[in-house]
C-alpha cells in the first residue's frame, strides 16, 4: 500500500498577480533549466506566449526566447551559447533586465488595459501599436507627450477603421471631422437613434473627441508655446489617456461587431 504521495509544490500561474512577478518567474524557469534543474515546460510556453502577445512587452522579450518555442529548444540554444552554470545565470539575468526594469517602473495599468492590448491588434496597424506603446511609456513621466499620443491613438484608430472599410480618409488633421465620418459609417450618430439615453451617450462621445482635440492643443507637445506656458498635471494626462483609450476601444469593438454581423 502506498503511504506517501508526491505533492506538486511548483507555483501556479494564478499565484502571480503582476506582470513583473510573471516575468521574474519566467526568468527563474530558464535559469533552472539552464543549470540542470527541473522546470515546467507548460509554464514556459504559456508565459512566453503571454509576453509575446502583449504589444508593450514583445519588443523587450529576448530574441532567443522568441526563437525557442519550448524548453528543449532553449536548452539547445543555451548549451551552445554559454558554458558553465554561473555564466548562464548571469547571462539570463542580464537578458531579462530590460523587461523587468520596465515592468517594475510601470506597475500601474489603464482601465481595460488587457482588453485594449488585445483589441488594438484587431486592426493590424503598427501605427496604433506604436501610439499605444508611447502612451504607456509616457503616461507617468512625460505628461505633454502622453496627451499628444492619446490624441494620436484615437486618430490612428479612426483612420485604420476607414482604411479597413476601403474608404478614403481626410488628411487635414481635423479630428472632429474624422470622427463624424466614422460614426456615420458605424451608425453611431445620435440622430440615427430614437432612444434618448443612446442619443445622450453618443452625443457625449462626440464631445469627448472635441475635448480631446482641445486638450491636446492646449497641453500637448505638438505645438509651439508662448511666454506663458501651462504645464499639464497627472490628472490632465489621466483624463486625456482614459478618454482616448475608452473611446478607441468602443470604436474598435463596434466596428468588429458590425463587421462580424454584416
């Protein structure tokens, strides 16, 4: 009769609440495998996909992880690249430094962060990804730049929707005109709805676009300044970024819904 059963003491991925914790665990998985210890291949493949599918972290993931789809492929890489255990530990930690530094210094996430990460890929636009990356890099330090990037994100989403629909886009930089054109195509014009609550909400969306354009003109870094300069505070940046991200998400989801049900 078996008196003892083996207990799995390896951590569960659900135990890690932050991306920093996940990345640190991924680093240690690789160190374990590189130094002759056991490591979960399932956890490696899940975490590898997790960070490669996030536009903000993909550029920070070491290239050899992108090329190693499982721990066996990683082992083939590391044994032919770095000799001896301690140099391997140093190599892996150095390679993870940029990713861990970024995650440690950017702990806060925007509302619907993960959803936005997923949905911005729907339109397959590198420019949208770049704008999103700039927002996340700037939102806690470069307030003027973050406000400008927030406006750029919304403009990029609007233009990408029109491009995907095969429609020509105006190039005069008028955000309100661009939004009006897209909202008409997506049936988001308040005049197209009878219910008062929807008319109010959709009218509010148009006001958000107008306000975002004005906020960027007043506080962004895309225009020259006179002698009297008003610097934006964190709250101004949060307002601009949250408005732009929420409206961009709503537009992409609406376009996705209309396209799938057409």
